[in-house]
C-alpha cells in the first residue's frame, strides 16, 4: 500500500487491526490492514473530477482520525477511510531512533490522515472476543475509581498497550523510573501464577500446572500478545512443565530457550523495546539478585528483597534506557523500593478485580474501588519524586555500540564472579 502514496484524496478499504487509542493531539490512532485503494481527483472548486477503479493492495497503515468516530471502531471491522496517504520516513541518523523507525519495525511504512470514516452496513461486533473481555474489565475498574486511577489500575493489570492510558500519567511514571509497572511482563506473570498456584495448592501438581497454563493463555490473550508478556509466559510454561513433572527448572536456561523460541516465531520482536527491557531485566534478576541478597544479608529478608530486585533491574536496564530515552531517573532505585509494596498490592487487587469483572462487572468494580487510596498514594509518590531537584539526568549521544559494549562488560564481570565463586567452593 505504501507504493500508492499520493497528495490526492484516496479511499482505502480494509479492516481495523486493534482498538483505537488517543494521540497527544487528542485524535484517534490505530493500525489498519488495507485491502483496496482508489484515487479521487478534486477540482479547484472542490467538486469531484473523477474516481479511479479500486486497486487491490496489501499492507499495514498507521491511521489517525477524529477521536469521536474512532471510538466507535473495533478490531476486525471493515470500513472505508477517506483522506490522504503519506510516506513514513525513518530517521536519517544511524544513532537515533524515530517514530518512523518504530513503525517500520511493526511492518508499517505508510500513514493515513483520515478526513472521514465510512461505516459499512450489515456489520455487528462479535458476541465474544478477547478485546470485548478486555473492554469489560477496563470499564468495570474505571466505574467507581474514575480517571486517572481506573485507567492506571487497568494498565498495571493488563499493560499500557492494552489500555488507553492518559499521556500525563504515562510520562510521569516513565520519568520517575516506574515504566515497568505499566508494561505487562514477568512481574505480572509471576503474580498470576502465584495466585493460581496458591488457590490450587491442595491439588495434584499436574492439576496446578493445567490451571496455571489456562490462566497464562487467558492473560496473554487479554494483553494483546505483547512481546514482553509472551516471553514471560513461555518461561512460565517452562516452570509449569517442571512442576507437572516434579523437576527443577533452571531459570537462566529457561530464559534463553524462551527468547530463542519467540524470536524464531517472530524475528521482528527483537527490535521491540519492551521485549529487550523485559529480557535484560529478567537476566539481571537471575544473575545479580542472589549476589545482592548475600551482600544485604545483614538486613531482614523482606527488606533485602525489596532493595535487591529494583537495584538489579535498574543496573541491567540502564544501557537500554540511555539508548532509547536518553534519560536516567536519579531516584529510581529508592522510589522502586518504596513503591514495590504498593505496586504488588495494586497489581494483585487488579487481577482479582479483573477476574471478578469477567464474571460479574459490578463485583469487579467494588473490588477495584477498595484500591482508591493505594493508587492515589502511588500517584502522589511519583509526582513528589518528579519534583525533586535533579530527578532525571539527561545523557545524549549514546549509541547501540555503547549499549553492546556495556553488556559485554557486564558479561565479563558476571563470568569472573561466577568463576571466583566456583573456586571458593572447591
């Protein structure tokens, strides 16, 4: 479809690929699978000169449109867009990423400015779909919490890509170093498995594994197949297989197998920032947390864990944070340590609320309402830390080679410490 970019008005027929979200300019945005396109010539007077016959096309368009009609769209809906297609240009600088680079990695090379959306007759939303279930959860959690607390709870439960989270909240969490709380990842998968396996602890290991697998499949579907969630879910499946077979699974080997399996199925996901951050953070937790726990053994175990986990995750994600965002939150480790109990409470409450909302929305809303004060306390903490002097350090000029070199140094240090530990055991 990118070959038909033109300054003339165009009519594109195709299907909506995802639930529309809101742009910073308060417009609707969504990906669109084009099926046919035709050009319309307009006279200087504004009247139509001629309309070409439709041409069959394929490909993905990044569409922006007025917010009101966009909110009536749903995934799989067949519509006709009238407007102007334009080419999306990637960054000309090799060391900087642009929005065009992001779209190119999504397999999208053209955009479409929509002037009008034509809703074709004879279409009804499906009676059952994962996106409807997701919408049911979001509406239930937002009913009595309101904005931004309701949207924030949904984002902390399903991930921000599955929820239309206000940019103000999103930006403040990213600036404070709590972006990971809004991205469905291994943390969320661990909580889900903990809840399910805890509820089934009196059952046979095989029954527990089946229950955990069903929960993972539902959660991955609700989040919209986000790469970071898929990676965590595959690792979770490995742990469940070990549980069913009553064998111990090595976390590092499980991570490597999961990453390779995912990239073999979809190599493009290697460029996904969320996937990279999730994989690197998990690697950091596996290889670094045990050593940090030993160094902090003078503290109570719970306190040491609360400090060791964010320290390891922050240390291992710093190169990628600087590469993609150019900003390093100064108080990230301290804030993560303070916020972790709140994040766990809110996330677990969000999962329970989501399960209830799928069955009976009012009950889900009632459970979510009990999280009002923890959510607003978390928002208050984020805002206060963002107001501290020097809360973010801007570092420009970081390239991919700097990040690769940093992880090379990390690897050398870890291998050296591992060899030293083995010598001490001998």
